[in-house]
C-alpha cells in the first residue's frame, strides 16, 4: 500500500484499481426525467432524514419500534475486518443484509478504517468492523463482525464516521467523540492517541450538524457559526497557524447562512442556504478552487464557480460531488482528481464542475469518500461508479472501474453511504440472492 507524503502518513493510499470496461446495459443510459412532484417528495424525505453521509438525523428518541425491521442495513464490498456486518470476512459484490440491526435512520462508513456505524430510530448508535483505534466505542479495541450497540450513548440525532474516529450529536446539542485521536480528532486537547469510550467534546454546545473527515471535523452551531478541529496541515480548518488544532475553533469567511457541512480528507465544503457551494483547504486537484493552481492552499472559503441551486454536498479525498436542481430535477456534478473514476469520467483531473455521465437527472443524494461514489435516485434505486476492486459497486462483478450504473435488484432504498472500499444502504431486508440483472 502506498502512503500519501506530507500528511496523515499513517493512512494508506488505496491500491490502484484494475481497468475494465463499463458494463453494457440499457439501464446505464441516462434516465428520463421523472415527474417533478415525485422527485421533490423523495428529495424532501432524504433531506429530512439524511442529507448526506455526514448529516444523519434520527426521529425523536422514545419512538415505538415496529415488530420487524422495515428499513435496516444492507452492505457490500470489502469485508476484511467484518465491516459489512454479516458475520463473515468475505467480500461481497452484491448487497447482503447486515445482521441484527433494528429499524435505521442513518448509516456512515469509515473513510480509511474498515468499519461502519448506524443510527436507529430510538437514538441508539451501532458499530461494527475493525476497532484498532477504539472506533466502535465499546471501551475495547476488539473487532466485531456483527453490529454492537455503543454503550452509554442515548438520544443521538446524528452520527458520522471519519477516518478511524466517530462523532455523534445528541438531542441536547452536545457532540460526543471516540476512536483515533492522533491528530486531535476528539477535540479534547492533547491527550491519549485513542479513546474507545464516547466522551463529549468540551465547550461545544448548541450544535445542529456535524461532519467527520479523514482527520478533521466540522460542526455547525444553531447560531450559524462554523467550527472545526483536528488535522490542519492544508488549512482545512480555515487557518495555517498550526498543523493540529486540538480544540474547536471558529472558521470565518463563510457567513452565518450555512445549510450543510462536509469534511473530506484534506479539504472542507459548505453549502449555503442560497444554494452556493464554498470550499477551503487543499486544492491538490482543483477541488477547492477549480481551474486554479493545484498546489495552492486556501484558508479562506472560496465560492465554487458555475454552481447554483445545489441541494447537497459530499467531500471526498480529493474530489467534491453535489446534487443540484439548477436547470435539472436532481443532477449530480463533480470535480477534482478522478484517479479511480469516482467522477464517472475518463478525464483526469476534472478542473470544473461537470455532470456525471449516464446518470438519471432525478437523484436525491450522493455519497463519496475514497475511490467510489454512490447516488440515490428518487425511485429508491441506487447507482454507483468508480473503483470496484473489492466489489464495492455492488454490480455482481469484482475488479476494474466503471461508469455510473444501477445496482441490480435493489429497491426501496432510503439512504446510501460510501466508505473506503465498502458501501452501505438503508432499505428493506433482502430475501434470497439479488439476481444479476441490470435493473
């Protein structure tokens, strides 16, 4: 495994994906627009419960759970450490049920660690997979191949997985953190390199949205201010004063009109209430300031040109993707490195926002972390593209990289979350094997 020089050297680079052709299928064609009212209703549902992998909102704590799960966890892709939660360590190139989970409202996958977290409708957090940094929050470093409930943590409304750490937002506006702390990810000052027990981030209150990146975190407070802490070599926390910021600091230059935050690996992205997108941090592939110097570091938020009417943002390693309604019902656009086809284009890099090819225009959610991308359509189907070396695209094939295509046989999906090399979705449980058709 290769390591990126100059930052987070302990985090391995993904292996280079094998090159392969796009799967030939009529379902890969760009879909016709759906009725706008149907798309708008589906979009509203997603934005209410889970705007992105970093905005995970549960229903009020204390709600009565149905007798049987109707919206549980599905997973596919890499499974070296049990990150699929199916009780095995076998990689899957088609969706399987994650066992033992109740009804879920949200899921999130580690961007470098092979682990997963989920939020149920009663406000409980579940975790499974690798646990070398205590990222499962059970007070140990023992891995788990099936989900366990994180003890001592209740009334959670949002949860988000970072590289090897996790943040949870409780209904009282406090933020709790656990896992890797080598770069101050837990926000409690210089302390131990890891903590396997959830603890509150000191001094951070009245928070309404959180996002965990590879080694840094972002929080949006109710008063509209943006705060960040953790790894900061590339200015992803809005300053170059120090490489690691151990406690939350306010990030300036974006105003108090932020609707959503998304923390990537070395950059940060904000969606404002006017539908504009702003970014700061590393510009290694133009992901912060398209068509400008790739070596630049931006500590002040920069507005992304040629974008308006954006509904949701997702920051990855060196890419950014958005769902936009400007001129479309729900077009996904992306820009940045694209080294594994995660922007679904043969161009590398993509220096300004371009629509994802072969994708319908009624998408309601996009999720990207490392080498592949997932998107949810208004009709509850899932579309994936990028690297497929561990079967993370869910198309019944392992190896290669592919343009956007529909995950066959998957219906009724409510939320998607891409991880390092595995994929998660909230949907009704699967009965039997999903057929190898294309839709």
